[in-house]
């Protein structure tokens, strides 16, 4: 396979994918390896999170894989690998760098977890006598799975804590749970 740079590389880090065929292979790899159903938006976010591929190239790769019959997209946007996609992946999927495969897989799983937790988290700032408390919660069906309260000396620090939690509640939840 010709791996010369033929993809738009704006926003791609060194070691990222610069070839359309490699980007397609990585999408097929993600669809084949993840336990949770993968949608196009999660796949694209996983490829761009650590600049493994350009956003526009990633979107185009998914669309082309669906158009050429390597992937199917159901009514909910969930992607599945067809026999054609499985054959391609079996034949040349191993040519993708292991570090890229592992990073994309980890990023896709993190994006899926974050999306699963959307709407099930909250972070509230409350003023106290000596600063602010930020209470961060992860909820499931109105049941509190995790509640952590952190103290901040000023409102700016409290906002930073709130923003950090809102940006990656799954990562924070996973980090806390992994301590046990």
C-alpha cells in the first residue's frame, strides 16, 4: 500500500496519520475493537483528540468507508464492519503503528464514556465563610455514584475546578475509582 502523504495534515501531530488509507484502516480498527457501539462522531473525536488525524480527513474517511461498503451505519448512526471491511483490516490492518492504534482505542473509549456520562454529572459552586466549595457528582438514574467536594479559596479557583470536572468527568471518575 502506498503510504505517501496524501491527506490534509493541518492539525496532525508528528507520528499521526498523513495518508487517507491509514485513516480508513484506523476507523475500521476502532469499529472492530471497541466493546461499545461506535458512532461516526465518536470515531472522529477519537482520531482528532490527540491529533492522530485531521478532522476533515476523518469525517471523509468514515463517509467513504460507508459509501464503499466497508462499514454500515444504522438508523442510530452506529457503525459496523462489513465482510469487506473485515477482509481489508485482516490483510493490512497490522501495518498501522501500534502506538497509534492504542492511542486511538483509548481515546475512543474515553469519548464513549464521556458521552455516556453526559447529562449525568453536575458541578456546583457554593460560597462559604472562607471561600468556595465545589461539589462534583456523577449520577446514574438519580442515584449518586460519586460525590466529591473540594474547597477553593477564591471564585476563580472554584471555576477552574468546576471546568476541569465538566471537561472530563469520566476521566476524573475513572481516576478516583482506580484508587480503590
